[in-house]
């Protein structure tokens, strides 16, 4: 059965190569996943990427019924309020383009729309996540979760808290990396570039 937005536990922001792969990663692990981007075109491309990858794995890694179930676990939208208001949402992973101005706006928006308990993570490979934490009203709930290319094929991942992240938020990052089939490596601080 296709999930609703109230079933979504993880939300991925950015449907590019990394975001689409992250959505597929968690859907393969049994999660109901949301995929959010700013245009229908970007979302369409993200879902096309997922389709190509799943079609290539059908009959080799996943049975046809498993492939169908993975597809059905992913919901896509361009509507930030719809994606952020789900009752079960626990973690948002930002995988947008590596531009600090864009990431800042995304974090401000996520902070204003998601429940206060939701952990916000950045997958940035080079930007200081502390800058993103500083634009929120929940700097204790912002972490760095860096997945290696391509996440649905690569088990390597790093994580760290920001300077203001709580131990609970950092533990949540580790937990979700493990639940996504990753081997989490703790880094003593979010990557500064």
C-alpha cells in the first residue's frame, strides 16, 4: 500500500543524483521516504534516476515484487508544507546543490515547517554545517550526515554533530545511517571544506 505523508519518517530535500539515491537507499531498507524539490521537472528527473537503477537491479538484486514495493515507498512533492507536516517525520536530509545561500534558505524553511523534534541533516561534502545550524531555532537538532556516492550502492558514510548539536541528535544520525545499511564513521566535527 502506498504511504501517505503522515507515514513518511525520512524526508530527502533535493532530487538530484544524491537525493534520488538517498530516497532509494531508505526505501530499499523498508522506510516510507519523501522526496522534495523545487520543481516538477527536478522531481521527474529524480524519479527517472530511481527507475533506471531499480530496472537495472530487477531480477538480479530485487525480485519484481520487491522492486515495486521500493518504488511505492517513495512519495515526491514540490510542496514544502505538505512534505514537512507529516506526523511520523523524524529526520530531514538536505542533499541540495552545494551553494551555501540555497542551503541556508532550505534550513530556514525546514526549521519553520517541521515539528521541533525533527532532526535536520546536511549531506554537504564541503560546506560548514555549523552555518546551517545557526540559521535555525534548533541548532541542537542539526547534524552532518555525509553519504558516499552512490548511497544506494555504497555502504560508507560519515556523520558528526555541529558545535551545538545534542548528543541525542548525533546518536540519531548514527542510528539512521545504520538503519539505511551504512557503516557509520564518526568524524569529530562537521567537515569545513
